[in-house]
C-alpha cells in the first residue's frame, strides 16, 4: 500500500496589520513598512513545525492604484525579507476595473487562497491557524476550519464587526508566536 504523505500544519498570515504596518493602500516599496519582529516570528513559526503562508486582499490593483506586477514585486520582497513559504494575493474587487472587476472566490472572507495553499502544501487544517486584524480575516479562517487569531497591531478592535468571535486575541504576531 502506498503511504500517504503526512499533512502539514500552517500559519496563515494576513499581510497589512500583521506582517507590516496597516496604512490603507500600500502601492510602493516606501510604503511597505515590515514590522521589525516579522522575520523573527516567521523563523519561530518554522521552528515550531508550521508553514508560514501569507494571504492578502489587494484590491488596489482592481481599483487601478497599482499594477499586478508592482504587487508581485512588493510581495516578492516581503517573502524574501521575512522568509515566508508562499504569498497568495487577491487583486480583485466586485466593483473593480476590467478583468479585476469580478466577484471572485479568493477575496477574503472567501477561502480561495487557503484552498490553493492547502492543495499545494498538503495542509492539515485542524492544526492550523489564521492570524488577521479584521473581521473578514476571522470569518475566512472560520469558514476554512482554521483556528482564528485576531491581533491588535492593525485596524484594532474598534473597527471590528460585533459578531466576529476569534478563538484567540493577541496584541501582535509576536505575542501569538510566543504562545504557539
Ligand atoms: Zn480574488
């Protein structure tokens, strides 16, 4: 009998507000302010046996504020800088321009990006977490069957939808990784 490859656990990380500073739309390298602790946190995530995968909504592309190529460069820089295993992004928005103006399944709280990563890396969802700073992140994680972690380093709790109940609440990624 062929032995099934073991599923691996992962930490899904939102980008803005978790790995780098939340500043509305980030469309240039100068605006991409990676948190000083991000690299150390990803190293720690790896040491604890998890994959580190970024999933990010970037509707600035659909809004015509940035090209997809620039976004790819920004994400590439972030991936290299902090040592992520992969970065998945959604460039769409239902009211966006041209080919990006679609109601897609990848825009969070949709689970499209997680499904892609799950297939590629054979991720076991039960042991995996999603870390985000917004209600849409938490809903996305819950829909995908992940444990959900809300951090206060981005939008903060004031902007949170009342109905959202994350499994864990931490100040920032650093505090979560210490707990992990
Ligand atoms: Zn999308």
